[in-house]
C-alpha cells in the first residue's frame, strides 16, 4: 500500500486526522498493510473450509 | 517480600482459616501497601478502599459463622479497569470511554469473584482500551514495572500484573486478545493464564476484538491462578473440564524457541530457556522439538482480525473524538483501514488451517512451550519516544490468542540485569487446568516465581 493509498483509506473511513499527525498515521497504515502479506501469499488458505462453529468444535473448543 | 504479606492466595487462605490472619488485616495491608507505593508504580485507576474494608469485614463474619466460600474467601483481588464493577466507573483508561457504561453493574467475572468471597480492592490500570502503549499526555496512571520503575509493566493488563508483583493484591483478573495477560505477567515476573476462548463470560468487558477477547487470572503462582480460574470460569462443558493428568512425569512437551521469529533476543534468553527445559526434563517430561505450524500466517491473522474488529468497534467514536484517544491507541485502531474484506476472510481461514495442524500436533504432544518474549521489559522512554517494533517483534503471544488455546505465562531465570524473562505453555482448547498443572509442577521444582522486586 502506498502512502497515497493509506491517506485515501483513512479518508474513506471518515477519519479526519490532524495535519500534525497525518504522516505518522499514514506510515503506520502502510506498515499494517504489509502485516497481511503472509495471508496474501499463502495459497494453502484457499483449501480449508471457511471457519465456522464446527471447525472450532472439531478443534475442541 | 512485604513484611507480613502472605506468599500467595493458598497461604493466605490457610492463615485465615487457622485464625492467624483475618481478611480485614489482609485488606488493610493491601491498602497500606497501595498508599506506600502506588503513586510510583501506577497500578490503580480507582481504589475501592471503603467497600473493600466492608467486604473484608463481611468475609470474616461469614467465616466466623461457618460459611466458607472457598480459596478466594476474604482475598484481595484487583480487577482490570476494562471490566465493570458496581463500586465505580469503568474508564478503559480512555477519555473516549463512557465511564458509566452498563450503569455500574458488575461484569459477570466480577460477580463470580464476589460469589467466591473475593474482596475487590479496585480497578487496575491498563493500556487504553487494552491496546497500545502508555500516553503520558492523558490523565491516567502509567503502569510501571516494579522491577525497574523506568520500565513498562507490559500491556495491556499492566496494572493487574504489577499490583500482584508489588504485593498490592494477591490476585487479579486481566484480559487477553493478543497477549494482554501474558505480556505484563512475563515482564513483571508473575504468573497468568490466557483462558480458552469462551471459557470465561465476557459480559461487562469493553470489547477489543470479539474473535479473541478472553478473561484470565493473574497471581504469584500457577496454583493461585487455578484458584481464581475455578471461581470465574463458566459452568458449562467448556469451562468445567478438569485435568486428565497428574504431574508431568512422562508428559510429552513440544518446544519451539522461536529464535528466527524474534526481532531481538536478550543475551540471557537462550540459557534461561534451556535451563527451563532442563528443569522439565529432570521432572520427567519428554521434550521434543515441534515448530509451531503456520507461525507467520497465524500471527498475521491475529493483527488483521484484531485491528479490523477493533476499528469496527471504535470507528464511530474515532470519527468524532479522535483527540480523546491517546496517540498510540488511536493510531493502532486506525491501522485497521489497511485491511480489506478479503484480508479479514483470509485471516479467519488461517485460523481454520492452523487449527487442523495444531490439532495434529497435540495428538503427539500434551502441551507446547515457547518463550513468551525473548526480551525483558523495555524502558518507557524507548517505548514512547523510540521505535517499538523490536519489542513487538519479540513478543510471541499472538499465535495462541489467534487459535483460542489456553496458555499460561510464567517466569524463568531473569536477565543479567535482573529483569524477568518468561515462557508460555499452551495446550489444546479446553485444557486450561492441564496447562496450569504443568506450570504448577515447574514451579514446584524452581523458585523464579518467588522472586520479589526490590520495591
């Protein structure tokens, strides 16, 4: 995610960030976007069934 | 140790029943200790001195009349200020929180503590809305580490852990969404359990992330955590499970040191971790290497789900009261805009994928052991003014929170500077008592949990 995309995402969410803070918030948003990287790069995630109560119960919960 | 203060809940319960101690004397000691040190440590947001005195007097009266409510009867317990209680407001340590939320009714967990005879001494400090780092610009206490007051107690249940470590209370309850019981417990050198998701009713707890939020006990020892757990867990099938084991002789323990996954490692970490494993082996456990499956994906899923659900809860308020939130919390929640609906679904898928793999792992090992963190508590200056990524990248709590498994954190040998280090022991969903019994067995052959900060 680029800083421009980060700003757009914040604006789309209706968050009005003060000028003296916007850069640090955008920097965190772009960092956070990278956190999802392992999920976006894991083809195995397309295999299991969507998590539901049964999956949790089978796990023992 | 504070003079005259019991070693833990079990000892206090014994002394009360033998007539050598009263709940009133214990609660007065708790209040005196808070008077003495809390301005420096910052454990409490709100103290309930007068109602605690009244509850202690009632506890003594009941025991005198033959009514014994169990191990917590007359015991001073602190409650994280994200849980409602009838005595006072619930701030969640935020100006953005309505302090009269739920109209001062007891959270279910508080109600259960009272039914078990516990004396609620007050509301303990935390990271704002159980998220982020302390904000010195806001009018709330900063939970400081009793081992070094320039350092952080950990979060988010920092006040609960530091109050136990500094002998203000004998037990406390905290909440854990990504590590909020285990991180402060580890940094303060006490013991705490992240309960199986769904084991303790969260009614009356300000939400952070519904998929993970759990309530758990904090105390000096695993045995004392078990006493609190027995009082607060749900009576249904998930909460009522009892141990299938007795001791750790012959138990198979999977181990992953998570060295490669750690952003920083204290010079004393590897030897302390190896010593802990050696202690378990000498107690008869069979230790085998078992890397945690899908580690990167599961940790990623924790942040994606936690920040997305956190943003969902806070977005309406963030839009209108941005500056009422502390800098750290508002920025962390705003980070939720980084994720798409597809990211959230993939994160939930990662849980299902990991559940299958971890279920297979627990067919081969009884419990699993990792470091809680590979560093000791950071200084508040480094945390607030510096880059916290090295600390965050050294915490290994999100994995088990994502999977909902019970996980106990407990101290091992300290750093060279004397700061606590810790391990975490996780088990299959529903094995809360089992993991506490492993921790109890470890604490039966070690003394790390008995160390007291020089406060």
